[in-house]
C-alpha cells in the first residue's frame, strides 16, 4: 500500500471497515480498497454508501447470513479435487442467499438503483442448487435416493448388517459360550465386529483374533461363524463408498462447470456486503456524505470545506472538531501554534478524510462539508523514516519531500509537518519558504505545520497563502485544539512563564531582548487575535439573537394559526346553533300553518281571517331573516 496512505493511517480505517463485513471475500475487498481519482467514480461510490445506509435504516435486520468465499472451492473443482459434502452445502447456502437478495431487490430497483445493479450481477445457478439439494440432506449426508445404485446398496447394507448383528447376538447369548466371555457385548476392532473372549479360553469359540486388552486378559475375536457375512457387509460398505464418491465427483464436476457464475456471484455478494459495511461504519462514526467539488472550487467559492471534522481514530468523546475552509484563491495553509496543540492532527484529519471520501466512505464531519478529488495525497509527517534509515530528522524529511516534489501538481494534496525542522533555524525557514513557494506555483493544495515565525510573515504577504493557528489558553496553560483560519499563532512563552510564577523582572528582561519589530509583530498579532475573538463573539451573539427572533416568530405564527383555528371553530359552532334554531322555528311555522288550515275550515268573521294571515306572514318573514343571517 502507498506509504503516504500508511502515514495517514488509512490501513487502520480499512481494518475497521473490514470488521463490519460478513465474510472473507468482502473483508479482503475492504482491506484492499483504493481511493478513486475521478470525480464521477467517487460520487458513485459515495452514493452507493448512502443507498446502503438508507436501505439498512429501513431494514435494520438485513445481513448476508451464512455465505462463504467459494472461489477456493471452484478452483479445487477445476483441478478435479473432490469436494466434501460440507463444501457443497456451503455452495448451495451461498447461492440461496444470492436468490434471497434477488427476491428482496426485485421490487426495489428504482428506490436503490446502485444496490440493485450489484444484485443483478448475482448468478443463481438453480440447476446446481437443485442437484446439491437432491443429493445431500441438511446435515451433509448423502441421501439414500441420491442415485438408484446407492438406494439398492444401502438397502442390502442394512439387511446384511441386521443379519450380522443377529448372529453375533445369538453367539454371546448362548449359555454354552457365556463362561468364556469377559462380558456379553459386541464391539469393533479394525472395522470388524468382535466379542471379548477370556484369554485362558482361547480356541473355545473359533474365530480370528483382531486385538487384545492392555492386561492381556482379554482377546477380541471375530467368530468364524460370522466371517463370511461380515465380509459381505464390508464389500457392501466399499460399494457404498464408491457410489458416494461417484456422486460427489459428479457434483464437483458441476461446480467446475458453473465456476464462472460462482466467481461472479461471490464478487457481487462481496460488493454488496462491502456497501453494507461502509454504511454500518458510517453510522458508527456518525458520518455524513461529503459533496465532491467540480473543478477546483464549489459554488460558494470554497476549494475545500470541512465542517466540525473529527479524526476517525480518536476517541469521539474527547476529540475536538475543527473547521477547515479554504477559498478558491488559496493554495497553501500555514498552521502555527503550541506543541501538542493539534497541528499534526489537523494535517492527518484533512488527509485521512480526503482518502476516505475518495474510497467511497462517508466522513466524520458536519453536513455541508465538501472536498475536491485529488489524484495523489503526499504526507511528510513524523520521523519514522529517520529511525528506519538512521538519517537525521532534517535529512529524513527532505528525502521524503524530494520523492514527491516534482510529481505534485494542481490535483495534489500535500501535507507537511514541521517543514524545515532539524537544522539551523535560519536556513531551515528559508528552505521551508522556498519549498512552499514551489508547491504554491504548482497549484498543489498544501497544508504545513510549523514553528517558524518567518512562515507566518510569508503567509501574510503572499497571495494564495493563508495563516491558521491552533489556539492556546494562557489561563490553563493548555491548548484548546481549536483551529482558527486567518490568524497566525502567537508566541505564548512569556504568558506561560508568568503563569508559572517566573519573576516578573526576568520576564521583562527577556521581553526587552526581543527586537522592536518582533515585539510590534507580536503586539499586532495579539490585537488581531483579540479582535477576531470579539468578532466571533459578536457573530455568535448575532446568530443567537437571530435564532431567538426566528423562534419567537415561529411561536407567534403558531399562536396566530391557533387563534384562527379557534375562531373558525367558534363560528362553526355558532352556525350550527343558528341552523338548529332556524329548523326549530320552521317546525313552529309548519305547526302554525296546520293550525291556520284548521282555523280556515272553521267559521270565522270576515275581519279575523285576514288578521291571522298577516300574523303568519310576519312570522315567515322573520324566519327568513334568521335563516339568511
């Protein structure tokens, strides 16, 4: 494996991925996974992982079950090596798993097109499944009816065995023979049935001696009376073994004939299992699918964007997430700050997450993270090479950098830890600036961790280069592990000295020994750092205020909606009540009309009838007004 990938610990990630696989073929694929270098390929891999995550969320109990890498068995069959019943059952079981997944994905092709495409490669080999199932039972025993010849032989074998045991039972049960026997039992020696004869009565029961006890007191003899029958039984056993061997040879030949289909099925099952493993590992990491950038930057101008990124091999309970965002004009990021402050972890996090994404693995970072596709990732981190080759630290780093200096280009990611360290500081910093300038001109995306103040100035004055720092808390004298882009790291030596109780006069003398330019630079950095923190606080407060305003607005909208619902409910209740009242009045009106009819039939004065009609008309008019309201 590429040594730069080893430096970034990609093999450890792949080992963890392999731990989520179900069988050896997919575990092998996991450990040999190679990051892609084409954007379309990388997107396809990431989307496949996303499909698998969605599939497993909807069907969490899904697994491949009892599958096996059949390729060694296929190769053995091609060489005419007889496969055992257990091997054949493994082949059948694996093909049954393939059939089960074909059935599962048959109605799901549109929902999971990439997984369905993998499943479509599965060869089901139904004739082979049927042949193995017809010949073997679930325990791996060859069935009696596996062939007509085996049926006949086993019938004769059982009958002969019964006659043999019956004859032996009569011999040991005979009162005449019992005094000569150590005990009345039938046992087996060298594949032959024997009875235990007392040594002093040798010859009293004619037979062939097959063994004697450790004390010599017992002889195990095969009575002559059963020898011929035992020979027949043994011959039938040999016939049975020969027929079983023939049946297994026939099945082995069938396996060889289906070899290409079986190899294809194993490969497809391994790819499917690998997708499920990537999904499970992503859930374990609480990972997200990164956006793969087209060209050199995203629509918002970012060339690389990692939000709340975490190193996947560090304890998630203690690791501090980092944000790394580079605009499209930046090629180089110079990271400064205290020792053990997180500079090296930042380099490794960026490099490892890039490799994971290109391998199709979701990354431990927040949604919105985006990465370009690199054709190479180069890392000069640590002193492993100097230990192995007895080189100085400086020589080891430089030898490593020279190995990729001329190969790096605009599609390369370069990670440099303590560039120029291990030699004279003035010469080391000059060489570091020259190397960074070379990588900048090549367009390689370069991250460098350093202690050299000259590189801070270089980053501040050079287009396409940004400063960044890992922060330090002077109160606790501990790094915070937070990465701040846009500001160089400040010197904390004097703050630490004061915090630890060094005499103030000594600290002041030390400060006086620093050049005026350096003091002004450090003062300016301190002011910049303070302003940056104040701006960050103001931004956080503004965001919090905006979030609170949004919350209040949502509550108000909910309350207004609730009021509208209550108003509508009151109006509806009033409408129903009014309708009920109108209906009651109408019923009263109908009653009045009936009475009016009755009155009209009675003899009334000419003056009374018009008055009654007028009263009824008035009631009707009032009723209509209520109904219209």
